[in-house]
C-alpha cells in the first residue's frame, strides 16, 4: 500500500517536471509573436489621366498614343483640390532640387534709372548765317576752309561793291554840305543839311559799315574801295559758300558759323516713361568711348510733341518717343557736334510702396500672378494688381499684404503645376472628389469636340477650365 502511494506521488512529480520542461523548451524555440502592426492604408485611385492632356481620362490603366503611361489621380488629391483649388504641396526635398526661393513683400521707396542715348547739337541761338547786303565781288577771302575757328569781329572777307563806293561818296558830300551851311542864318538850310547827312550815314549802317569805319571815313575823307565783312560771334565755320573772286548778290549766304562753347543734348525716352521725368531733373551724361568722363546736366525742356530728333527736319521720321533737352557747357570743345552720349536719369517712381521682386511676377498678358509661399510647404497662386515698375521691383496696389512671401525662383514650375491641378479639379465629372462618369462605365470612344456633359467650373488662374473628355479603347 505504501509502495503504491509512493509510486503515485513519484509519477505525479515526474509529470509536473516533464510538463515544465516542455513549456520551457517551447518558449525558447518559439518566441512569442508581436501583435501585427496596423497595415498602412493604401491610396485609392479614382481614375487615370493622360500625361500630355489632362482633359483625357480613363477608369483603367492605359497608354497614350506616344506610349506613355496614364498618371493615376488619387482620392486624397481630389480632396485637396476641393478644399483649395490651385494650391500645390511640395516636399522639402523637391523644393531644394527645383531651387524654389522666396522673398517677403515689403514697403520700399522705388526708384528707376531711365537710360537713353543723347545727341550733341548746337544751341539754336548760337547759329549764325553771314550774307552780303550789297552786290559785289569777293576781292579778298580771309577764311578759306571749313571748321576754322574765328573770333568775334575777325575779318572773313573783303567785298568790292560799286554801290558801296557811291554810298560813301554821298556821305562825304552830305558831310561837306553840312560844314558849308553851319554858319548860315537860315535854320531850314542847316536842318536840311543835317538830315541829309543822317540819311547817308544810316544807309552805310544798313550795309554793315561799322561806326568805327564811318568815323574813319569822316576824319580822312578817303573812300574805302572794299567792305570788310566780319564774324558776328566766336565759333567754328561749319559752312563756306564762296571763293575768292566770286560775284555775289545781295542776300546770298556766304558763311555759317556755330558757337559751340555751349551745346544742347537731345535725348529720346519712351512714351510710358514720360510721367517719371520733369524739368530741372538731374541726369548723368557720358560719352560711350569714355564712361568715366561724365557730365552732370539738368532737363532744360521737355518737348510738347512726340517724334525722333533730326537737326534737318525734313529727314525726320515719326516715332513714339518723347524728346527732352539738356544744356551743357563746352568751353574746351570736347563735346563735338553730332556726338552721342549715354544718358541716365534717376527718377523716383513711388514712395512707401508695397513691392515684390519683378522675378516673382508672372505676366500672362491679361493679368499678373504671383505664387504665395505659405511657409508650410504649400504654394498658392494669386492674381495681383501692379503699379509702377522700378529697378528689379514691381509696386503692388492690390492682391497682396505686407509680410507675405512670394516665390522668386522656379515660380513658373509651380504655376504650371497649379494650373494643371486647377484644370483637373474643375473637370465636370471630377467635382467634389467624385470619380468621373467614365470610371463607372466601360471605356468608350472619344467624344466629339464640344459634346462633353455637365457645366464647366472656372479655374482660379484662367477664364475657363478645359472641357472633360474621356479617351477609351
């Protein structure tokens, strides 16, 4: 009995030890499995679109005529397009790869430099044309070549004129007659002789006989056979129309003299730059061959008509530019007539203006758009109204606030993607993230132009979104 009891106890202990050994062994060789991780949700594809034409879609994967795979459009993208049309999200890696740069819109004083080319021309009241007032012959020519510098009062030529000789003889006779009747008791006789002398003297002055020459004629009583024609001003002889021994008529031009100790510089500016200039505004003028040799001038006159600048008016051609004039001293004659000068006019176009870099503005022809950097990886296109354009900046009158950031580099890439997204989001069948009608039915042949169903939704960047059509096989 006791042996049986002891055997049962030993058997029970052996079973317990064996079970423990089996449990320990199974735990070491078969570790406890971790609870399964939650499976990552898969993105749901709504439809596929043609990579070259977003208007063409398909409910199933396919290739376009060029062999390119259709691009899948996911449900989350449709929701994003529904919440903010045209807004795109770009990862930091892609921002770095594409070189996207942004700048803050700030208040600035905008200036611009108006650059043009000026032409040196003579001052209009410093041009002199010399002619003879009596007919005769050129007996002696003192200036024999053009571009010769002459001084005021210098002899240009001596003119022999029979009419001039007769006028001198009449003056001497009138002078002698006055001397003869000076002691006459008759007032009328003395007055008549004085009037005759005055008329003879005035006739000589009409023929450019100077007071000194008349005085010398009165003192010596010797008639001058020739008349000396003198330079009315210091300057350069630009034209010589006579030769020695030539017979000339009264009023015939003989010389043209230009005094270029002071010159005018004419510049032409475009019509849209007229509001930025005014009389008295400073300008920097420099010859093209020596930019360091600069002259400071002021706008002396703004002409009231548009047109190109030509010294000879009949050769002028009308252009859409405004003509401005500068006056420069030229005592050393470094500025030559006909020379071209580079002209720079510094003008303030706006004060305390909200502005953005000109590289941030996308001009579509009908409107101007900037890409707003929301600073969270998303970018939004926005239409703005611009004002004046300065050096590298645009004034913004509406559509933007101070402190907002705009994209200045790679904005065309973002704008293209935004337009594409807005176009897709505005397709008739894709509204509110719903799949296109073609996704619910079998693919069909392409519809005829204009045969698409449903109304069109306007894109935020364009007047109208493209019409939806589905390409099937």
